């Protein structure tokens, strides 16, 4: 029997940004910004999202990934009670909550590293980190050196082969589940984590909560190394992310189709049986509106995001076309937003309605989430495929050309009538084919037998 995380659509929130928190955590008092996010929950449900990925959340020095205290909500956001209340409200609306697990590294203010700075060779925590060497130095002139994530000296790499470190982090996870009733963890830079640690994490979380979800941030490599029955349930599908925007910018649907064929084709896809996490933008990459040469392609891009194999995720603000360029820095990707203000004055007025329709379609037509993938039509500028389950199917047809495209698509299943999911128009097969016109940058969804 499938779990909630096999079919869910997600909403992704970077809370320090959305709530307009200070970039540096220099305040002494707690400011209760998290309750603001409760007002977003109804909007998230209306979009059709059944899961929220929110993070980072826990006490940190600056951007959230330089952790100070894993058991305390960042004072710039609120306190533990605020977050527990947020989770309870989400659960009342049928929305699951997934948090960031930053387990590859800590910040410099984390208690174990502070003990090393103070007690040096006599610290009992020297084995908690990788590469501690008292014959070196660093940018803070501590008189010691260490390994850090991508040479960012404020992110000190933990030694996940150390039993004490593993036990500490597993205790943190148990605390999160018991204290907040979270439903999953997104593992920051999972491609850096120790595999034995992830296996233990899988065992611990399943024993704490049977339907707990583990998803890892993995950019390159064989996703099956991380997403399997022993370690994680899912990973980020960066391969598809790249194809979705460049396949449109280059007028080359072969790139997207090749990716999906390689990953999920019913006759040999290397990730068949796995459900990867799909996205068009997030807190680390430019917004999709800034990636595209032609913003009219947003309809087809989101149509593909929601109907190709995978778990679709919408990054906060992108449902209205909010902009953000990576080259302007991470802060540009993580803006403060006021819900009513952006809803009443969206940069791209029609986009929220389209994403809402797609979210509802995934619920009304479960085949979109669980059906087998079959490619039906492919040229550089036109692409059609089906998601199939028995006698039921939904066909997606997209067009990245500047002109209308006429499609003749072979029927993936037999039926006397079909329905356009967006317009409700009833269609009849012509010569046992689907005959439709798709406008420039358009996407049409045709249900058959369901």
C-alpha cells in the first residue's frame, strides 16, 4: 500500500526569508514570526499541496545551515511552541510537515566546536569533527584548522563515523518527532553524508513513525545509491530540473524526454520503483521565471512538473512568478513576502490558477502520480506522453514552439470518449488517435477512461 509521500505535491518554504528575519542572529530576545506562516496554510492547501518542506528552522548564526542548537527553534522565528502549533495547524488541514536536517556540518557556535576552541587538545569533542589539527589556523585565527563544507569555514564537517556523533544526531531526530510530530526530514547535502549513518537514520525514523519520509539533497551521481529501501525514500531530481528549463530555452524536448526515458521508462528506466523529488526552483537556484528565455513556457513547464514521474514541489512565491537570480546572491532567492499583498498583485496573474488546477488534477486523477510512464510523441518542439494504470490514462501534450501545434497522438488505452481536464471539453478519438491543437507554450491534459 502506498504512503502519503508516494503521491504528495509539496510546498517549499525558506522561513527566515519568507518571514523577513534578520540575516544575522545577533538579537537576544525571541521574535515570534512563525505564527505568520499559519496564514499561509489555507493557501497551500488550495494549491493542492499535501506536504510542506520548511527549513532550516533551528538556532543558527546566519543563514540557518550554520547550526548552533538542533533542539531549539531559531529565535528570529520564534520558539519551540510556535513551531509545534504550526505543525498541529498543518495536520488539521491534512498537510504533512518536513524539516531540514543539517547533519553534515555545524556552525562555529555549536557547543562541541566551542569546547574544542576553549580546551584544544583536551576537549572530549575533538573526534566529533573531521580534520581537526592544532598545528594549523583558519580565517578566525583560532590556532587550529578543520575540514569544512566546500571550504566554507563557518560550516565545519562532522565526523559521522564517530559513534557519539551519530547517537547525538539520532537523538535529535527522535526529539523532533516526539516534540513537534514532524513527518519527514530533507537531508541537507545528502551526497556528503555517511551511508551507514543514513541506514541507521532510516531504521530509527521508521521505528518512531511508520510513514516517516527521508529525502536527500543530491545534485550529481546515481540517485539509486541514496534512494533505496536501506537509506532514503527519495532524492532531489536535479537532472530533471536542468532539463525542464534548458529543454524549453533550446527548443529541445529530446533533453527532457531522454532524461525521463533513462530514469522511469516502463521498459528499462534505471529509477523505476523510486519516486524522486521534482522542482523547477528552490532556495539555492535562480527562480524559473529568470531561467526562461520565454516566460510563456511557464504553463508547459509546470504541466510537466506535475505530470511527469516524481513528487512536484513549488517554491514559495513562484506560484505568482516572483523573481530571484542566483547571481545576485542567495538573499535574492529568499525574499520576505506578504501573502495578501502578493496574491492581490501577482507578477504573473494566471500562474497560481494553473498550478492550482494541476494540484487538483493530481488528486482527481491518481494515475498522474502512480501510473506508468509511456512516451507517445516527440519532436524538438512537441512532446506527448501518458501516465497509465490499467484502462485509465492521462495524456500530457506540450508545445514550446511560437505557433500552434497540431498533435495526432496514438491512444495509450482504448476508450470511446476523452476529456480535456482544464476546459472540460469532451473529445472523441479520430482514427483511434487523439487529435488536438496545443497553443504556443501550451499544455493540454487529456483524461481517458478515468
